[in-house]
C-alpha cells in the first residue's frame, strides 16, 4: 500500500491490519553493529500495549515481538530488520454493522470509496491505532541507536486531557514520574484529575482528546534538510501518521503568534564555552535545522471517535439515514497510550537525519 513507509536513509515500512493474522515492521538502513535484542523493543511495546488499565481499551494483546531478520548473535547485521507481532484477541463480529453503516469520525467512508469496498473494515483495518505498534517496533531501535551513538534522549508525556492541563513546567528530573500513573503525566496531582475526567467521560459513554508534549535533549546542531525535508516538516509528517492526531506545534507554537518579536526571539549566550539561547521559543529548530537546544513539540489528539452512544449516520448500501451504536472495545481516551508512539516516531526521524548528515556513520 502506498504510504506505508517513512524515512530517507533509515526507512520504516509498516504492514498488517487490526484484525488480520499479524502486524509488523521492516526497518532498513540501521547500521551494523548495534547490540539489539527483542527485549529492547518489547520494553517500548509494553508501554503502548492495550488493556493495561481501566482507562484504556480492554482488548488483551500481549504484543510479543519476534525479530525474524537483520540481527545475528545479538547485533544488527546491516540487513533489513523484520519484526512481527501475531494478533490474538480479535472480536471481528463486533464490526458486522460496518459493512454498510458509516462510523461518525472514522475513515470508513473515504476508505470504502478509495479502495472500492475491498478495504478491511474490522477494527479499523489498516487505519487502526493498533498499527502504531509498528511505529514503536522501528522507533525502539532508532531510540537505542541515538542514545548509543549521540546521547540523544526523547521523553514524551501527557500534558493535557480535555480541559485538565498540567501547569508545571517539565524538567528532566520529572522523567521517572511519567510512567508511574495510568495517564502518563509526570505531575501526579494533575494525573489524578486527568484520570477522573477520563472515567467520567467513559461513564457517560463518551471520549476525550488531549495533548502530548515531547522533549528531546542532546541533539547536535545541523540536523534537517530545508526546504521539504526540514526537521519540522519531517517530524510533523511522522506525527500525523498517528491516528487521531490533528495538530503539531514546536516551541512557543500558536502562542508565539500572540507575541512581539522582541518577546519571542531567543537571545544567544555562551555557557561553558557553548553557544546556547536564553529561552527556547524556537523549540530547538531554526530554519528547519536543529540549533542544539532541546527540541520541544506538542501533539494534539482528537477525542476517540468510537463511543458507545447511538449516533446518526447513513447506510451506504441503501443511501438512507439510520443510526449506529458502535460495538467493540475502545479507548475512552487514546492519549495515555500515545507517549511511546510519539517517542518512537521522533527517534526515527532524528536517527534518519543523523545518518543523512553523517552524525551517525557507524556503530562503535
């Protein structure tokens, strides 16, 4: 399927459907000599896995990854790394109505038209959030490659759910707190309020959206290729491959549009012999190129479309109005499961640009 690959030199290709036999990924372009085991990938997959708490979908998938090529004697060989996860907990009968009835807010209708009704509609098929596991498969490897070669580290966390927003400014000391609660917010008090909001929406048969913030440190100056492969362009493109994402901003983002230039400019300074900026309204990227400051990005997610309420729709076969009560097991809020996905895609793009720029040539 066109559009199933991302990257220029480090290329991730995704395959599979939500209710098919398996989902998987192929990562091509990873340098030889990186120490790699299935457990390195599994650690990230476990953070994204469904059914972990009462605020996520109760679909029970182990998401156990198998590496079937590209690794020998515990090290990458330079060949394509192929990874697979077998699906085990599909309930396809829940989706029988979707042969004819269009789910509000979903890709069903445009997918039916584009693929002439041959698309797999079960569980969203190719458009399901389940496919983000393939992002994580490749991203976990890129994340380890960046850490090993350049010391680059990405930490993504939930900063907003619905109307509840984390007011504290994130610091690296808060990193260990991200996964100490169900919501994946490093501020424990705010996390409690977020969980209450999600449970309230779930009780009412509704859903909530939110915002994930991502902070990447250790990025060298010079990554990014303007104009059409600027760092912002490629990171944004990657984020929009995540289902439910509707917005991406860097640094001061939309709030920066309300400021004067004198307020938004990041003034240069010298610290320990290194050029830095006093503020980071640029989000670590200028002219589409990394400037050595932390890359800060926020990703907005819409509320999950599958909600257990009766909604108006149409029957695509009879061309008449009807109603639909969506069945199945769905997240009342997809945001708490998304930080590892944002981490993974950020790592993929940065590793790709690091290889392009020559910052990563080989694994020492």
